[in-house]
């Protein structure tokens, strides 16, 4: 989860830096021609910045996906172990019950009631 947050933070930082740079260029006390040149350079850098941001987001998504798969596999392993333990316990309990009532099982219900 923290990897996802750091990716979002980095993306926000890059976007904020771009917006700040553009705002600074527009508010700077330069001649119109100089400002337009700087804006053109900044505009030319935007595709590269967007590609870097896209790559960063993709890396973070891959990390999150791998982490989710790893957690899912661990959960399935624990579930399999719990089911196996439950089956073993059930079989042991069945064997214990069979050992305790071998004579009573052979008697019919009326005979069992007469004993009571």
C-alpha cells in the first residue's frame, strides 16, 4: 500500500513542478518573446514528463499487482492448511467415536431403550 502512495506522491510532485514552472514563466517579468520561447521549451518537455509519469504509474501498478498476487497465494495456502487440519481432526474424532460405541451400535433401538 505504501508503494502505491509513493507512486502517487511522485506523480503529484512532477505535475506540481510542471504547473509551478508554467505559472512562474507566465508571471515572470520577461519580455513576451523570451516568455514564449520558454513556454515552447516547457511545452516540448511535457510529452517526456508525461511518459516518465506514465512509466512511474505503471511500475507502481505492477508492484501492487505482484503484492496482491503474493497475498492471495499466501491466503490460499493458509486456507488449504486449515481445511487439511479440519479433515484430519474430523477423521480422528470419528475414529474415537467408533472405538467408544462398538457394542451399542450392534444393539437395536428397542434394546437400547430397555437398558435405560
